[in-house]
């Protein structure tokens, strides 16, 4: 019996690599996305992984979306909360909308998604929840008070839910990627990336999405039941937490 995995933000960037890696390991995978229909259709055509469109910052939309996934594939055994956005600005220029968008999408989504799957996981006595946080939630990052706060919040959420769910066979872990070669990082101003970020990465390069996907596969496995409440850093040595 193959397990069902749902990856939010699963049609591009790190999420797409996670969805593909889980499929390669035999999971029945669903990929959620919010807006980019063209990228989602391309991803679906390339991988055969079904795609489901909804906004993870909406509690109701998550409920409806998860219902649709479960009707198509069966109950969700593995939830990967990967969807995330940036709205970088120094705090003295940040608008309330930039703050709220990042908090609601990156952190609010953990409540919105987990709340709809946790009861089923508890009843079935099995679940794997993997939250994709960030190095910038661990160390803070100039220009990212919103993003760093949300990503740090994800780590707290992970540790609390891990305690609640442990006895029900549900593990909850966070992964903190460093700077990974995706559209999100490519959007950082080129001179900032080259002068202020790359020199701080001891391995001398950005990470690749597939390297984060390997971490998810490890934590999602049936035999990873000992590992819960953990924060797995994958950042090329940039920051030791
Ligand atoms: N590290 C160190 N210095 C930085 C920096 C960074 N990440 N970002 C900006 N700076 C420096 C700039 O080099 C500049 O220095 P100088 O005055 O000496 O030239 C100074 O801060 C001000 O920067 P800007 O002139 O660019 O000011 P701005 O107000 O126009 O923009 C900013 C500020 C929004 C922070 C912009 O520089 C920016 O977007 N920086 C990148 C922020 C960042 O690292 N975001 C991470 C995105 S990737 C991600 O989030 C994925 C993940 O999980 C890791």
C-alpha cells in the first residue's frame, strides 16, 4: 500500500523537487499550487503528478483543497508544508500588506493545513508532517523581518505539535534550507547575492532543490518514527544552529 503525500507549493522550486522525489520513492503524490497555472500544467505534464489549486493562507480553501486531494488519492499520510513567499523590505519601508501576506502564507498556512489533516492522522495512528522553514528563521535576515518571523514561528509550531502528536504516531519536523537555487533566491538583487550572500556559504555554492527533497524523503519514511520536533539545517555550513 503506497502512502499519500501532499506538498504545498509543490509545482515549482523546492516543492517540485520534493513532489518528484516522493513519487520516485513510491508515494502517491498531490501537489498544491496557488497561482501559476502555466507552471502547474507543465509540471503535471512532465511528472504525471496531479495538481490542486488553492491558497494556503485561507483556512476554508485548505479544507476544500484537502477534501479534493483525499477524494482523488486517499487520506493524507505525509504533509509537506512548503508553500512560501517573500516580500522583502527594510522594516522602515515595509507596508502592512507585505507583513500580513508573508505571515499568513508562510506561517498561517501551517495551522490552515495541519488542522485539516491532524485528526485523521491521529485516528489512523500514523502521520508525517514536514515544515519547510529557513535559515533566515534561525539567524534573522536584513530585509526580512516578516519572513524571518514567520519562519521562526514555523519552528515553534513544529516543536509544539510534535509533542502533541507523538503518542499518536505522528511526527512533525522542520527543515531549514539555506540559500537554494530557485526563482525565490534568483529574485535577490544580483549584487547582494554575489557580494553579501555567496561569500558566507562555506561550500561555495547555492544548494539545489533536490538536496532539500532528500531531507524530506528521510523524515517522511515509515522508519523515521524516532525523529520528531527536530530542526534539520541544510545550508552548506552557512549557519550552525
Ligand atoms: N546581506 C547583507 N547585506 C545586505 C543584504 C543581505 N542579504 N541585503 C541587502 N544588503 C545591503 C546592501 O548591499 C546595501 O548595502 P550598501 O548600502 O553597503 O550598498 C544595504 O544592505 C541596503 O540594501 P539596498 O540598497 O538593496 O536597500 P533597499 O531598501 O533597496 O533593499 C533589501 C533592501 C530589501 C534588503 C534588498 O537589498 C534585498 O532584497 N536584499 C536581499 C534580502 C535577502 O537576503 N532575502 C533573502 C531572499 S531568499 C529567501 O528568503 C529564501 C531563504 O529562505 C533563504
